[in-house]
């Protein structure tokens, strides 16, 4: 009881401090914005001051798992050895995640796609309509690729704020991030679902527990599609009705961000050796070869076209389409170079997630965690535990794929013991894992750079979406789990 009282008092004091910050941060505008928006901005400000870089959380996770291992009787030597062995086990998956970012960027920044963005920006005519419009396309594009969604939505925002006066820059920026904070993991860019459908990417220790889980058992379940549709509708309505009027809006001018149309022209060729860099000849020939291969993959897979869509195929499609859309190797390489900075966090953090994975699966920690999960839940309540646990852990490990590799061994082992549909457990994870993205700035970085803002400028409206999404997601995860029958692992 004493522990609970201390915890409750700590939360109360933190809430009071945040509300004080909210009042101080808004100043004379306190009467113009809702208390919830002020609280969200204060939370973002507090997070920027006190939350360390995401890498620190990965390193802290290693220490915590090591301590847990010691407490349950594992030897420090075994924990260290298994963690070290795991460091390189996720290299293929790490490269695949980085390529998702690269592929999404090169497609979104291609001249043809930018032309589409400009045409779309001419459709809305009011500030609220523009914000709802961005929210819609942010979510729809995230179903195809979360990397593409961030760049596409960011460029759409830049076009809209140039054309329509009175748009609240914070609200429309948060709307551009909605895809990654709501339904991205329920679509084709789901790192967890694609991993479980790619046999070569599943670590052997996990494959023994889960088997192969095809996309037909995850993102293409009708229950998953219904969940995504509900979240899309709710998100658009919240984005529309929470946007302030033009009189109370903080527009792009308040941020000293002026956006001109993107210059997609290449500089003139100056050297004979650059001829092939400016010629589309090699692009066309290579893309024809790659498209022929992709067609063959989809037509010849014995389990059908959907089973052929894994991480490797998915990334190859985006890289090939991006190369063709840029037409010339010179422009394609420039787009690739611009996308690389956004991959840094993935490249350095995933190996440390692999250390955590190694300690969990290479010792008795995985079995111990699975037993804990089984002992405190039933088949009916297990979906709620997975949703809660995945959402909370997502605050500290902001990576859908990296975090899934850590959770999957004991989460799926417990699901097997409780006879809960493995594919739906993956989707429960996907739906709940997206929630902390609404307040965690890690994946905002490409969008923040495009819009020239800080995370705290957007998180106020993201918190509003989070508070509304959370009960809906938890209820749907629990409801649909009640009637999807259990299917044993496919080895």
C-alpha cells in the first residue's frame, strides 16, 4: 500500500508541475486554447528537457534486462555471452528497416509524386479542411510505407500553408504525423508483420516459437482492416474539430518558416564522364530487369501473391519505383543522399536491441516472462495485457521492428500456451505500439526537418489524439480476440 501511495503522489505532483508549465508556456494565449492543448504542450516541453536520446533507452534496456536475469538466477557470464552473441543477429533486419526509410524518401521526393502533391494541395479551401485533408493522406500513405508517409505529408503541409491563410501550423504538423501514430503498423509497412512473414529475417530462436506467420494472418485479417478504418475516421474528426479558428491559430509565419516550391532541376552536365549519370538509359534497363523479377516472384509463389510480399520484396518495389520516377541516376542518388541522415538512429540502435534479444532468448528470461504473462492473465484478458505492455514499452524503445524482436519470444510463447491467435497478437502489438509514437519524437525527425519545427510544437495535438485513440484501440484488440480461433505455428 505504501508503494501505491508513493506512486500516486508522484503522478499527482508531476501532473501539477506540468499544469504549471502549461500556464507559464501559454501566457497571454491561455484563454485562446483548451486546457488539454496547454497540458500537451507542457508535457512535450517537459519531455524535451528530461528525456534523453533514444539510444540511452536502448542502453538502459540492456542494463535492466541484465539485472532481471541476475534476479531470476542467471549467471552474469551467461548473460554477457548471450548478449554479445546477439549483437549482429539483426543486421539483415536493420538493413531492411533503413531501406524502408530510403525507399520511402526517394519515392516521395520524385518529380512525378511532387507534382501530385501540388495538385492535391489545390483541393482544400479552408484551414480546418486542410488539416483534415493532411490527416487523411498521412494515414493512407502510412499503410503503404511509413517512410513515404512522413515525407509525402510534410511536403503536402508545406504546399498548403503557402496557399491557405489561417492554418494552425502546430495542428497541421501533428496531422502530418498521424499516420505513424495511428495505423501505419496495420498496413504494408508493418515491421512486425513483414518480419514474421519473412522466414530469412526471423531469428531462429523466435522461429521455433512462432513459426512463419503470413500476412493473411496479420494485416489482411478483416478484423485488422475494420480497426484501421475506425481509427482513420476518428482521427480525421478529432483533427478537424480540434483545430483552432484562424483568429486563434499560430500560423507558419510565427515559426519563421518560408517554403518555396522544391527545385527539382539538375545542374548542367559539365564533364563527358557524367553522361551516363544524366542519361535514363541505365535506369530503364535496370528497372526492367528488377520489375521482371518482381512479377515472377508474385506469379510463382506457391502460397499466392500475398505470401510473396515480405520485407525484401517490399523494399525492392520501392527502390525500383523510386529509381524509375527519378529517371536519371544523378537525381536518384541525390534523393538517396538526402534520406541517409534519417537512417542513423536505426543503424546504431538496432544492434543494441539485438543484445537485449540475445539475453532474453539465450537464457531463461524468455521462459520466465512467458510464465509471468500466463500466470496473471487468461485467454480473454491476454490481449489487453499485450496492448498495455507494448504501448508502455514503446515509450522507451521507439521502434516497431526492434521492439517486436525483443517482445515476440515471450509474448508469442504465452499466446501459444493460452491458445490466442498468433497473427492477431501481432496486430494487437501493431495497434498498441503506434500509440506512444504520438508523444515520442524519435520517428518525427524527418518530418520536423521538413517543417522546421520542434517536437514540442506538434505534441500538444498528438496528445489529444492519444487520449482518444487509447480506449478505442484497447477495446477493439480485446473484442476481436474473442472470436478469432487459434492456429498452431506454421514451421
